[in-house]
């Protein structure tokens, strides 16, 4: 594809998590939030445009706290993920539904602004500089062929994504000899144990160990615009089949739909391996470790010793 890759940041849930963005937690030595590091690393890798997916109710706060600063350094566009956005004809939002429809729906809301390869990330995950470079360089070569989507994702070593403060959910990747994704198995209770990473399916009675360097998906995808047409078709199926069974909580997820496409032969996904450590604040006690790590990276010169986006 000839178009330059665009960064898409899924941030529609930020308002509910932070009770309004005014309360967003700083983690950097100069008051930076995690999203500042994501945008900085993406810009260094070559991305020149970012699309923020937000809820309209947080637009003012988001621009004041994040967007206006970033817009002085990169092209910025906004997309609004609302419950009634992109609903197929004949569908309405159930009265009892308050949750957003999920990450695949978030990307679907970008259909009118995406016309080339794009990277999709979570707003509150720190992925590391090398992950963005891997993704950008791979997206420059992305080319769908014969109706098969040419996608990629960044995989992280499992041990580099765990917390010492409890269990996490992780998508354990299975790849073939060429490094292409075969399957992602969701494990909802993965722990760091003295013997290494392990998951339990019986409330801790027994544990199954997983190699520390097994790659896991942290929702960092490289996609082409054709995926949005697939998501549109599949969204209707989701509304017809999944929502009636769980009206309040059913969600339309990117990994779930990419997995279905893989099984149907409609895409291939190259897994790009990053040795960087992933950081996020899954638990309140995770924050000091994130703050310490980012300060250390700044002291080592990986980030400038001033506000990233003044």
C-alpha cells in the first residue's frame, strides 16, 4: 500500500475509568500520562497522523488534557464511538444497554476516515518504542491479495506483561513455522509464580505453566482498511446472535473477529515479536512500578528529560 500508516488510539472508555479526564493519572517524571509515551514512540517510528476514538461526552476534556497538545506535533482526527454509531438498518440500542459495543465496534466507527493501513492500540497501555517501529515498517508493506487481509500484530513475551499484584487475562498466541498467527487462546487468570508464568481454571487448585517467552496479544494490531468492511458485516451477526443472549454485557472484540477470519481463511496475521516490557495499571499497586520504570527510561536517555508534548 502506498499510503502512510495511521495510528488509531482506542480511548472511548477513558472517561468512565477516570471519572472524567481531569483525574487522569500522571506516570511520567514531568506529569506525562501513558498515552503521551504511546504517541511519542509512534511519532519516532514514523507515524504522522493519529485518530483518537473517544466518546463525545469527553471530547472537551480529552482535547484539553491530551489532544490539543498532541495536535501541535502530529495531525489529529477524532472519531466518536457511541452506541448508535454504525448500527445496521433496523437495529436500535436496547434500553438496558449502557456499555459500549467493544473494540471491533470502535474500529468500525473509523470507516469514514481510514483509507490505508493503520495500527490500533489501547489508550492506557505502554507498549515500548520497538513495538511501534516493528508495526510501522510492516504496515508499509501490507497488501491484501485475492480477498485475504494482510494483517499483523505485535506479540509480547508473557513474562514481560505480568503483574506481581494479582492475576491478569492474556491472549496466548499460537504461531506456525513462518511466524503467522494460528490461534489466540484467552486465559483469564494468569499469574506470576515462583516457577514462572502459569494460569488456573479452577480458582487456583491447579496451575498450568506457560513458557515465559510465549508470545501474547496485548491488542496492538496492524490492519488494512478491508477489515472494516468485514467488521461491518460481522457486527450485524453479533447484534442478531450474541446480544439477545447477553444484552447488557456482550461485546464485539477485535481478537474474536480476527480469529474468526483466520479460521475462515479471510486473513493472515504475522506476529511481530517485541522483547520490550509492556506496562499498564491493572491494579492500583501497579502504578509505582510504572512510574519507576518510566523515570529509569528517561534517566537512560530513552525519553527526553522534559514534557513529551508541551
